[in-house]
């Protein structure tokens, strides 16, 4: 077994034993960099992940490695910037409503000089596996703005706490370093500012304004798609600020590599510092969020109700807050805590059917794309065109739908999970050298949109 296969095997096992949020945060972008006389060197993207794997997952990693390879004696973690294995997946499932500061401009608490809203702070902010890496980086930035993690690029689906987090960084820096000039701006606002400066024939005032800040926080940067002039301007602003060690913080609903129409030079700058994803909160984090939200009201909530809400309200925190508000309002109206049944009735309309992927449907679509019958994918046929379609199906189920290797194997005709790992790797490797395969897969992906 080569080290790549060894690691993929281990990951597929580790993934089964820990939460999805933990797995994505700490194990994504790891690899085995080398093996030397029984010591496995695991490459990790940064020192946060290094620390974390060592302190929280070392035993699990070592045990799993040994179970696959007898002669493993130890594990070391080293920082290794590999080509990032980014999956566009998260964004595909989450609806992309442009929600630029919906609540911000109306709020009278916003400070006009820096656009910071004091309601976004870390006191009320719940930290869990889904956002703890971003949180750790945020704290390091607060300790030393502009020094180590520049730019800080935080991405994830809507309603997961990006604006809250980056605003809270601004608010905390503001208290800690009163002399520092901080500015929060949405990309859309920035673009409007820029256009106005051109129309008023005063581009220099724009340049001066943005170059004077010590910390720039730019929200929803994905809206830069297709705004060529704004990109140009942002590029120059970025360079000026970066060269003078000014802290730059971006948020986006997707990784820089997946922002459409983003110039290469900006893409590489965005990703040149610290890029961290926030994912959907796991069950325990949802419990913590629900408790925190109720603590800020006077309403006492039954643990049974908390548990019910946490399991019923999956997905994004904004929607979760919406449902909680409904519960709070009702209890205030009735002037009592609601029973579990009352809560159930109240929020039944807010519960979305759980996102389930019908593996069979995906396989059927892929089969029809290749002009073969669905059955042959499940069967043992080894004809090359069928093997290929089967491998592509496994690849897509894994990459785009995050389905575990064992489950894919089981659903695709009872195959062993190592076969699935092998197929996944094979397609991944082939994609590097075969542009037509990439096109095929992109065409298939359109079928699922
Ligand atoms: P995004 O910018 O990612 O779309 P927001 O930052 O606007 O999401 O967050 C949506 C709502 O959820 C806000 O009201 C925010 O205060 C709340 N929220 C987000 N993350 C957390 C968290 N970790 N703890 C508590 N509340 C949170
Ligand atoms: Mg936001």
C-alpha cells in the first residue's frame, strides 16, 4: 500500500468515528508527506491544525495507522502547503441568497466611522468544531493584528456566522487597540464607493480613504464576480495594505478558487494567508447555541425541548435563530415556558425535510449520461467504459455528496470500501492530466444543480 492509499484508508475510518464538522475542520487538506523508518509524517496546512491533531487526535491517528500498517511506530505533524483539496460541495447544497447586510444598515447601533455593530462580539458567540479553527485564528489576529495571518479569508455557507465573526474581530481589536483605525465594509458597498468616486471624478479620495486603515474587514467578497474595475482597485489596495502589514480580513460564501470570474492574481492573494472554512454546526454546537440564545432572554427552557430543537433545526444559524425567536415570542405571550408538544406544533413549518441524497438517482443520472443502463454499474461487469462510469459515480458521490467510502461500496453493488477509495484516487489522479474528463464531470455536475 502506498502512503496515499494508506492515508485515504485511515481517513475513511477516522471519518466514521468523529463528527462531520470535526472531520472537515481538522482532517481536510492533510496528507502523508513521507514515511521514515516507521515514523509517518502527516502534512497539515498550518500550526493550528498541527497543535489540534497532536493534542486531540494523536492517539486515534496512531491507532488507525497501526491497524493498517503494522510497522508504523510513530506519527509527526509537519506544516505542508499542499495543493489545497477544496471541495465546492458545501456551497452547492446551501442556497445562495445574497443577504448582504440585510440587518446592518437599519441598525442604529452601527458606528458610522467603522461600520461595526457592537452586538457582534465574542461574548455571545458559541465556539464548536464547526467554527473553532476560524475562532482560533481570529484570536491570534487579535493578539497580533497584521502580523501572522494575513489575509484571513473565512468562507462558508450563508447564516453560519461569518459576519458575526469578522465584526467581532473588529470590535475586539477596537477595544484592545483604541488607536487603530478599523473599517468594515461589504464588497457591494466598496464597489459602490468606488463607482461614486469615478463618477464624481474624485478617485483619489477613494484611494486615500481606504489606504488609511490599519484593519480592513471586507464582507461577502464573492460579489466581486464580474466587477472587473473593482477587482483592479481591490488588487492595488490589497498590495498597499499588505505591504505595510495592515490586517486584511475577508469573508465569502465560497473558497477563493470557486469565486467565478475572479482574476488569478486576486485569487492567489486571497488564498495566500490563512483560509478557513466554517461549516454547519453539529448537534452539540446547536445545543450550545440554543442554550446561549435562551440565556439572553428570561425564558427557562426544558432540556427536552432544547434537545428536540437541536435535532429538528439543522443547518444554518440564522434559520435556527428565526425558529427560536418564534418560541421566545410565544412563551412571552403566554407568560410561561412552552411544553415539548407546544414547541413541536409551533415550529413544525420551519423544519425542512432532511437533506437526503438518493444515491440511486445519482447513479441513474450518471449512467444515462454515459448511455449505459443503471444496472451494469451495480453489476460486476469489467468492460472499460462501464468501469469508467462506475469510477466517476464513486468519485462524485464522494466529492460532491460527502458519502462515506463504505456506504458507497455497499450501495454500488456491495463492493469493498478499498475499491471505492481506489476509484476515487484514480479519477482524482486522471483529472490532473485529462481535461476532457474534467469537462465530463462538470457536465454531470450540472445535472444535479
Ligand atoms: P453569515 O454572515 O455567515 O451569513 P451571520 O454572521 O450573519 O452569518 O450569522 C447569522 C446569525 O447567527 C446572526 O444573528 C449571528 O449573530 C448568529 N450566529 C452566527 N454564529 C454564531 C455563533 N457561533 N454563536 C452564536 N450566534 C451565532
Ligand atoms: Mg454575512
